[in-house]
């Protein structure tokens, strides 16, 4: 079962039972999202919803029903959202302007992590999907959902990030304790980097020369030199680092700590400077809304937290559907 990726598996399984029995039904059309100010999308696993957040107004602008037990999401250049459903073996496409799921795509065995990758000047975008049970990275055409390639990676691949300039994808191989490097054009595994125990979340530096890997069982952050393709340091990152983000200037790496409700902020250097603050109960996904604000999904409280980075204080709490996990920023 795909929810074994959470260490609170039994708890989640019980809570999701009612959702699974309820099935899914689409919502009626919704008005187009206003193209002013920063907006984010958050996926709520238990509720089976995707909520669009108006960051400046600190409120849910719209909320859409999607097929049951969604896990992760990625934003396509045309404004659609790709949502993974590991229990269903599907990826769905959500058109936020109409509020409808326009396509449900059978994908592999247990699709989980998602990322959007460019396909070159003459082609549209591709969507990369990790297949937790097949130990593979799949490439889909963003317009049609057709699989256009796959690459073997390590065991139980979780999240994936993309360096579009170099056409490289980095995959967290959770049960192999490695990161796989994949050429997204040829869908070929180019290398493997050993990291900490149970790598899960990933983030790239602005220049793409450093990869930050949250290791959920060794409670640390691996820093990988992507040019040399090796781990250069490992930094204590709090209990169960579950989400990772990097500020636009690359000066701070933000790590959510699922097991102690914390946010760890690491300033790379020699030595690294580490700050910690308690922000919630079960923080998971994290995204940068601006250089000074972060959005964090708090699973246990059914909230998205707006955190002011200079002070590490929660300045707003936004209620969303039950079990929020992943969060991404949308283009204005």
C-alpha cells in the first residue's frame, strides 16, 4: 500500500478507509483563478481535494475535488495541475480554470512524486513521475498523458526534482539510501549518489549546483555537489525532515520536521548555521511564496501555515481539506 511511505502508516490507513469507501465525484465548474498576486496549490490526502490559496489574502480562493487519496502534485506551464494517486495507479490532470479533472491517466504501479520538465524548444513540457513499486522514473507528455520514456532508479523512489537547464532529474531512492541522476531527454540513469538513511524530499539551489536531500530516518540533510556528483556534507536537520525548500538567493535551506512540529533553517557554509522553531504539529510540504515567506502544509491541523522567515513566526493559518501534504506555487 502506498501510504507506507509515511511512518504513521497504520494511523493513515484507518483514517483513509472512510475516504476510499466514499468514492469520488467532480465538482461543478468554478470561475477562473485571478492572475494577481502569488497563489499556491495544496493537495489534501484524506479529503481528496486540491485547494488554491491566495497568499496575500491568506485564504482559500477555490477548492476542487479530485480522485481519492491524492499524494503529490506539480504545476504544468499551461496552468493545469498534475496530481498523483498511488493507491489508484493513476495521475490526474486538474484544470483550475474550470475546476474539473480533465484526464485520468493509468501510470505504472504506484505513481508518487511529480515534477515538470522541459522537452526542448520544439516540444511541449514533460511530466516526470516516480513509480514507488516499480523502482522507476516515468516520463509523460504533459498534453496527452502518454508515457514517452522510463528509467530504472533505486528502490522505492519518492520525490523528484528537475534541473531544466541541464536536463537532469534527481530522484530520492528511499529504500536504497541513494539519489539517482537521470538524463530527462534520453531517460537514462547517469549516476547514483549515496546519501543518508531514507531520502525523501529534495530541493535544488538556484544555480543547480547543490542538491539538498532530506533523510527521514537519519534525521539529517545531505548536501550533494551536482557537478562532482557526490555528497559533500551531512547536516543535522531535526526529527524526520519531510519537506525541503531553498530561498531564491540560495542563502537558506528550509526543512520541515514532521515528528516534532518544527522548521529547521540551515544557512550553508563552513560551518553551517542552524536555526530551529516550532511551527505546527505535523508539518510536511513546504514552498517559498516570496523571499521572506514560506508556506507549510500541516497534516494534523488541516492547515497551511504562512511563516515569516526573518522571525520564523507563523503569521497566518489557513484551513484546508483534511490531511494536507504537498504544496506548490503557481504562476501568476
